[in-house]
C-alpha cells in the first residue's frame, strides 16, 4: 500500500469491533506480554525497528518500565501491541498521493462465488463483494482443551479452558490447589503460593487379581 503507484482498494471483512485487536492483543491485563521483543513484531517487513520507534514516541517505557529487560529487550503488554497494530493500520488506510485505501467491513465472510463466475465474497449481513484477489486469514480459533483431556471437561467449573479469561483466573480461591498459577497471584500479598496438584491424566490399569 505504501509503495503502490496506482490505486489499490483493500476491503477487510472482520466481525471484530476494532481492526488489529485480535484475540491475543485485546487484553488489558498488564501481566500479559509478548513472547518476543519488539523487533520481532514490526508490521513493516522492511523496517524491523518500526515498533521500537513507536514505543519511544508513545513513551511506553516510562509508563511501564517492567517491559525493559536487563539485556535491552522490550517485551510489551499485549494491549499495547494491539494499539500499535490499530494505529498503524489506520495510518495506512488512506494515502491521497496514489489513492490506495483500506476499508473495514464489520461482518463475517460465509462463502465464495462459483469457480466459473466472477470472484465474489458473500457475508453474513447479505453483502456480495466483488474482488480481483482474495486472501483468507483464518486467525486463531478459541483455545480448547488439548488431548488427552475430554472436551466435555471445559464445562466443569474447576476447569478454565481459555488462558486469557482474566476474570476467572482472579476468581480462584486463595486456598485452592491448582495446576498453574498466574503472576498476578504470585504478586498478591493477600494470597498464598498455590501448590501444584498432581493429576494422573491416564491412570494405570488395575493390577490383575492374585491367583
């Protein structure tokens, strides 16, 4: 889009309220951070330091000094990277010099036209969008219990299937035994350290009766 010398019209079909705030980047919990430093998350492939410069302009290290590690790496909060994605997309959504623009349609794509017909995308809202080129980005599906856990266990009140469900994590009783603990619980002065609970996911077969 930035280098195009002719008009390009890009339409993004996404049911999300805010473009660029995916499942992992819409969190406002300060404990949730990127798993790699800023240079690995630049939106511009020809500018690895684009995100680092944005962090400096936004003065994020002054607001959140915990993001800076002793080796110089910066590990942003996921909510901050979501804001970076959103602002960068907005900045490139329209370039008057050559005419390209990005339009966001808040809807859900349901199907495509027949192979021998002009390429069209049908949406849940009843739109039929004509296009010359199509990119399908499925994104990440909601987290699910991995095998060998029975998917039906997700309905159990003692199982938290979604690791980003902050309200449910904070609702764990201070005396409860758990398979995992959050950094928020580790910091809390009101809570004791949670003890790991040993579970036999696949219990051994019973020993045969003697005789």
